[in-house]
């Protein structure tokens, strides 16, 4: 990983039981991100703002989850869902901890 480890903390992520490599790539042209389902590889353009990188990672992870679950989702639907989930998590910082049992309530 060539970028700052704090800015780009993941080298791999497990998606529906399959480990995907994550590569932070400067040379993606017009693409913000991409997922190669055969190689289990998620590419994220590192030339974006921190929020754009996070949104793009979530977007590509949603593609990977849908593929692993056998769900065909259109690009526009993926975009809208990933933006919605990103905003949901940002607006409710304790939500992930609550869902995964790390907190007893949703308070901040």
C-alpha cells in the first residue's frame, strides 16, 4: 500500500466469506472505483477527497456483496443505496457498534 495507512487502512476485506484485496490506485482515469469479481480485487482511485474515497469503497463493496449473493443490481440503484448507507452511518456514528453488539444503545 503506497498511501498513508491511516487514510487507506484496508489491504483486504472479507465480503460474504471471500477475502477481497483492496488496492488504492492512482491511475484509474475517469473511474472512481472498480471491482473485479474473478480476481476478488477492489480498486479505489486514491486521487479523491477522503469522503469520496469512503463513499467509493462502500459503493464497490456493495457491488461485491451483490455479486456474492447472486443479486443483479443496476449501477444507479447501487449508487443511490451506497450514498444512502454512507449518510445513514455518518449521521448515526454509534449505529454500527449497536448493530454488532458493541454498544447497548444508540446514543452518541
